[in-house]
C-alpha cells in the first residue's frame, strides 16, 4: 500500500499537514514584520542615529547577535517542522489496516526521523526484555531531549541581549558622570565639554538599553513559538506510541 493510500485510509485530514507547516509560516510572518519595522527605522534615520550615538558599539553587537539568533531559530523551526511531518507520516502508516506490518519489518517502512528512531528503540526493547508491560518513560525522556535539541540557545541569547543592554546602561552612566568629579563651575569651556560628555553617556545608556530590551523580547517570542511546536510534536509522538506501537508490541510479545 502506498503512502498516499495509507494516509487516505487512516483518515488524515489536510488540516494536519497545514498544522505542521503553520509553525514555520508563523515564524516567517513574524520575521517579515520585524524586517519591515527595521526598514522603517532605517528609512527615518533612527538606526543610523543609534549607531552614531553609541560610541561603545554595544548596540551594534546586540543587533548582530539578534540576527544570528534569528538564523538559528529558523534552522530549528525548519527541523521541527520536518520532524512533525515525519511523525504525521508515521501515524498514517501505523493507522492503516496493515500498520502492524511496519513494526514486524523493524520499522524500515517508516520515514526517517526522531519519532521513527524512538519506535525502533521500542521494538528493540520489546524483543530483549522479558514479559511485562513495555515501559517507554526513559525513551520518551530521550526523545524529548532530542526534539528540543539546541532550543536552549534562545534563552541564552535572550538573557545575553538583556545583560548587554544593562552593561551599556552602566557604561553610559559612567561616561555621563565621569566629568562631574573635576568640574569647575567657573570654567565655561569645561562646562560645555562636560555637558557634551554627559549627553554622549546618556545616549549610550538609553540606546543600548532599548536595543537590549527589544531584542530580548523579540527572541523570547520566536522561541516561545518554537517550544510550542516542539511540544506539539512530542505530544503527537506520545499519543502515537501509546495507542498504536506499544499495544501492538505487547500483543506480539505475549502471542
């Protein structure tokens, strides 16, 4: 039986496939809106003003780190989308009338992916353990860790962006308050110079704080969507193995 006929026989609705692809689509929409906002800021000269006013270049570092994080989030979102599609095909094959045959063939009929690897590990465990209920708790923990992959980079990046913004705030206040120590109120030239330094320090503090906060919030939003998609794939894998794979392996073992 072909994969298409198996999907039709299992009653898989077209909305299932669109649900798996919606995560990547949401990321593209969100990133497109962010790029549009960045173009508007650049068009009105606000980004150029930030770069010129920040003598520490911390704001530029924040922007560069944000771009790298977006690329990583796209890579992870694409990987999770592929895993979701592979899990959906596994469900279609195992839900077909001859689905248990895929397990008898050591799951060679299943499409490659983390869910298929988990099912193969269950088959290996069922053939090597003695009688009793097939417990997949430890294997599910391994599957969850493999699905998460490097998603933790998002939390690290968000925290780093926030701390870079706070670092720029501290440096900016240091620049702003440094001239006050040796300031002579009677020297008008020194007063003007000090006011200029204080203005530069305030600009550094404000722009780096703003860049760090905005970048941290945007990163949090992206990885929240990624974590939700990862949890969805894991939930589908648990449902599939508990309702299709584990009962079939236990029946075959007891039989």
